[in-house]
C-alpha cells in the first residue's frame, strides 16, 4: 500500500460507525461533556499507537503487534493477542453485517429477506480482499474519503447555521449552547459523563489498523509515523469538531439516543434527502469496518499459522501474496451473522453486549501492546536509544493508560447491558487458554518457546553490557 492508502486507512480506523449513529446516544447521556470524553479516549489511545509504532519499527521482521508481543513477552502472548484480535474483528464484523442487512439495506428495500443482503455483503468483502492488498487499500481509501466528506460537509453547514443565527423551536444556533443549557457543560451529571466513556470507546476500535498493515506498506519507516502522529489532529477535527457543531446548532437535551445527529442537522438545514444521504454514508462506514476486519483477521491468522499457532493450511499465499485460506476462514465465520438474522436479534440489548465484548477484547490487545513496550524498554535500551520514533513519556504513560483502562472496566459495570458483556467476555479467554494448553504439545511451538528463551537470555546480557558501557 502507498502513503495515501495508509493515511486514509489510519483516518478510517479512527472514525467508526459510532460517530454517525452512536453519537446521538452519547450526547443524550453525557451532554456537552461528551466532547471531553472523546478527547480523553483519543489522548490515551495516541500513546498506545506511539508504543506500537516504536515497537514495529524496532525490527524489520515484525509484521504486526502479535509478532512483537510473541517476541518480547513469549509465545503465549502471540497466541492470545493474535486470536483475541481475530475474535475482536469477527464480533465487530458480525455486528456490522447484521446492521447493514437489518437497518441500512432494509431502509431502502424493506421487503427483502435479511439473509440476502447479509450474504451479498460477505461475498463482496471476500471479493474486495481476494485479488491483492492494493485492492483492499484502494477500497478503504474511498470508503474513508466518503466519511471525511460527510463530516466536513456537516461542519461547514453547521458553521453557516451558527453564524447566520439559525433558529429552530425557539432555540438559536450558538456556541453558547454548550454551556447555557440546564446543567451546563456537564449537563448529564457525573454518571452521565462516566456512561459516555462506555459508549464512546467502541467508536475508536480499529485505530490500531495501521499496525496490521505495516508489513504491506511502502516505506513504513516514513509512512507509519506520519499516520500515527496525525491521529490527534484527526480526532480534534472529526470527533470534537463535529460534536461541537452538532450541540451548538441543536441544544444537547434535544438529541435522541435512537436518531442520528447527522440526519437531524442535515434535515434542519433543509436537505430533503438528508436521511438517504446519511444512510448511504453509514452503510459505507459499516462496510468499511467489516472490510477492515476481514483484512486484518486474515493477516493475523496467516501470521499465527506461520508461527505454528494455527493450522498450516492458513499459511498459504496466492501468487499475489494474499492469504486466501485465512481470508476464507474469516468469511465463513461471518456467515454466523445470517444465522443470527434468521433467528432474530434484539438490536438494543444484543448490540450493547456485542459492542462491549468487542471493546473489552480490543482493550486487552491495547494493554498487551503497552506491556510489550515496557518490557522492550527494560530489555532493549540500546534499541530504544537508536529509535527514530520514540514514544513520548515512555517510562510512565503506559501505566497512566492502563489505569485509564481500569477506569473503563469500572464504567462498564454501571449499566446492565454492558455489565452482561463484561461478565461474558472471560469465556473467550478461557477458550483461548484451553487452546494454548493443547497447542503446547506442538513441536513447532516447543521450538518457538526455546528460541524465545534463548533470545531473552541474550537480550539480558546485551542490556547488562549496554548499562555497564553507559556507566563507564
């Protein structure tokens, strides 16, 4: 993938479907303080990305974060990280396919059987990823571009409405609406602010996508840092910018949890096709999310297979270097979405639980990245000194971010649906643990463990020699 692909992939990963559809719920719960919620989450995850960036660039043979987790922490970390990341995107992909079929497509074709658009989406995703990695990059480039255009259009129209004094139902568009409505900036109260975190964190899943694409990127030493460093600006523009505009045009207490704020603003602006426009954008966003998921899961399973953590069948590549069998595995598992559609799924409770499980599994992966970084700093001080992309605050920020993740775990206990997801998530880790115990008898795995132990011993000797040379 070229620079424009990796840059738009980073943007697409940072802008989830939650912004277009879920922001109505976060606004109605937290009020204007939701702006602070998105800023805090974005700030914390920026350091996860910086840690990931330094680690990926520390060795040329790292294909993704599962590779450096296994190399630094041991084979168990590669196994748990790889399969958990696969599970993260499978859960998210199933949810995306269900939403596409049951909400977005039926908006235009209400009489169509739900399994037809679901199957069509899965087939489309496989066809987009099968030819080459460039095909995936090109598709994501245009998907992300559509999201960017929609957000920029919302900000421009909103600014025009604010500066022209637009009025609706007795309320005038003004930046003062962020502070003058009952309750002020923290209109949802302290618990509303906390609840905003449990809803908003799902909007950021996929922010680490550039890490799974690093091995298939041209000039990663230049393009990867550039994409990661631009994340704060993108969050300020796309998340914070759009939310400020939305709540300035329409007072926050008039937002509905079940309505897209984008539809509301475009409708107020007199755009008759607003609902159709936003439906098309959100359909694109959900398809983009599922497309990213099937790409990243296929690469992760391929990496697991080459390391002996998955059947060798999934380590085969096509003539264009695409892991076809791993791709088909993810596509087949996504067919479970059709089963859920046939038997019915409670869109409210069901999706709250699904998004909670996905968020928690992503938080596990982000935590493994941070722990890997801390161990890397201890064992390989010379590699850190030579790094051209050092993580700022690398000695203490990983602890700050992990403490923030503990806060998020507590926030998930504050709601019945998210608590159910929190209770259900450990089942996955039990399954992965059983798989790992069974795999320990694999000769390839024995070889990897022995190589890891020898590498750790050598790194400790090198670190001791490096410290001694510094002291002298």
